[in-house]
C-alpha cells in the first residue's frame, strides 16, 4: 500500500478514498516510525478531504507532513491542506520541512 520514496517519505496512490481506506492507512502509519506522507491523487481519484482528516490529524500529532498531489486545475490555497501538482514538488516541500525540523525551527 505504501511505497518508500526516500528515507522517511512514503507515497500512497489511492484508488478510492473512504473510511476503510483511512483506517487501513492509519494502521500502516502506526506500525512504522513517524514518516512524511504523500497521497497521490493525480490519477483522477476523487479527493475526499473529510475522509482524510484522521490521517492529517495523525501526521500532525507525529510532527510529520501530509502532502496531497492533485491535478494542477484543483490545487487551491487552503490553510488546512498542502496540495501540489507533482511528485517532485511534494518531495521538495517535504525536504524543506525536514530541513526545518532538523534545525529545530
């Protein structure tokens, strides 16, 4: 379910998002060391933020990042969600966040 992209960064390519998806993913996240997470919705999987809220909350509790990859037409400025159009931008965002964590800021 989770693909390791880099040390401490995992990506998931959801086909459907519902409560079952969220609970499975939360189970997987809890069995790993804290990690940053990318959910790739670029393959036209409907984005259901409500179902993702438990995952977002868990990531925040772990002081880790959740980044959503969505089609560039659907990227919005939303204070609650980090959305980017490509995996490269998601990795860049997480790398920057990791640097800030390492510096203690």
